[in-house]
C-alpha cells in the first residue's frame, strides 16, 4: 500500500493524464466504460475526492521541496472538459450522419 503522500501525488498524475484533452478524446472513443469508472473513483471515493478538492493548499505547502508537483484539474474543470469533448464528439457524429444522409440522397 502506498503512503498517503505518494497516493495523493499519483492521483494528481492520473487526473492530469486522463484529462489531457487529446488523450481524453481518444480514451472516450476507445473505452468509455473504463474512463467513467475512473471518473466515478475520483468523484465518489473519499480519498481521491478530498485530494483533488484540497490540492491547492497541499501543493503550496510542498511545491519548493517536491520537484514536478503540479495541480491537476479541479472537479468542476473536469466536468467542463468532459462537456467540451463529448459535445465535440456528438457534433462530429451528427455532421458525419448528415453528410452520409446527404450523399445517399444523391444516388
């Protein structure tokens, strides 16, 4: 089992990784079930939720002594980026089907 400090740092790394906009789109296309299982953990499990919610003060306390320690997105920022990426995916799918439907009418 990881000590709480390392666990907290890994949570921040994981959130930064899965909320990278380029990777997020790929992950949602590839395995949305797995992605939302991760989201469930960071929103509903006590430690990950608290680590993200209190990250600013934690990072301020350790930023000079721990190289590379950076904030990840907040819960509301995660929701915002999810909304943006999912909306873009839906719009692209709509455009694709409109294009297919339009081309079908030309035959």
